[in-house]
């Protein structure tokens, strides 16, 4: 009988603070710096509106971060 051990490796995440483009409250998203180009939609934790997020990461640091409303 083989026994397998599970190791959980947590990547270093970067918490990025910014103002929601709808309600202008300060919120934060966790960014995975191992992915150089990212584009996704995530809801604001305050007003629940969808935010288009585009991120560029270089050498483990955020180079560019864009958070835009979707015109709703």
C-alpha cells in the first residue's frame, strides 16, 4: 500500500489596494505574481458591481494595474 503525502505550497500573493470605479470605496484584490499577464472580472466587495481587472507583473512585482467599470 502506497501512502502519498500532500504538500500545500502557497504562492506568495500580493494584496493590491485601489478604489472601486463604481462606489469609490477602497478595496483590495489578491494578485498571483507568477502570472505575468492577467485579465479577469471580479465583483466589488462593497457594491457588488463587476470590475474589469488587467494586471501586468514583471519580476514578481506589479508593473501595471487597471480596474475599470464595465459601463453598467
